C-alpha cells in the first residue's frame, strides 16, 4: 500500500514565484541550464500575464516590448518563445536539435522578477540576491543611478571581495546572512546581500 502525498492548494502567482525561486537557486548552484530555462520561462510567462491583468498600463516587458513595432510583435514572440517551446513540445519536431544560449536564463529570470514586482509582490530572497549579483557583475546594464547605489552598498575593498566570490559562494553567503538577520544575530538591510567584514 503506497502512502499518498498531501495535496496543496496553489495559485498561479504562487506557482510562478516557486518556479522563479527554484530557477534562481539552480542557476546559482550550477543546475542544468535547460531545466533553469524551462522554469524561468514558465515563471515569466505567468507573471507577465498577471502583471498585465493587474495593471493594463504597466511598463512594457518582454512579450509586449515597446522596442518592437506592433506589426512585428508576433514574430518577436515566436522567436523569444522558441527555446521554451522546443524544450516542452515534441509533437511536430521530435528529432530536432537546437542551439541554446544560456545567457537567456539571466534575461528571463531578471524580467520574471521585474514582472513579479509589477504584480505588487515583494522580492523573495532568491530574487533579491540574483538582482544584486547582476548589478555587481554586469554594471553596464545599470543606469548611472543604479551604479551609484551599488557603489554606496560596497564601499572600498568590499566590492572587489564580493565580486570575487563564485556564484555559489555569493548565494550561500547571502542566504546565510539573511537567515542570521531574521534571527536578530546581525545588523542587516533586507536589500543588501552580504555582510563583509
């Protein structure tokens, strides 16, 4: 006789947030890039639609970007969904092979986190840590104001020390620092990923 797992009730928003947190954790810990993309894309897709439903006038995101002419949005969406569709369907092209650029994972995780914010939901620890990682390692994507915020958060040698951590070390140290902060064992700002001494 097998023991049944208990059922859980989950909303679309909760499902997408769980997928995003898992994708980010896998990304930081060296997980499979195809699984990461599948989770990140699924999370983004749900959060995109929920954010649009909650605020029809919200800023543009990936599927409805203002940078693509309206008459070309269909082609854009087909292109941007190509890998996710390839990974989950085999009804017409079961013997096909595709080349996958793993940097798309960062792109979809970043926009999924942004879409979640547009739904009025606070960032998870994983999302916040991921966004800090991007700001530290890809400062070229930031505005001048964004770069100033990073510089203020990491004065002096701290920036080089933090930047020198591997993805896994950065993630684990950030999670540990946040756990200590919740227990009141350290001074900590929620948006700040690490405490470097």
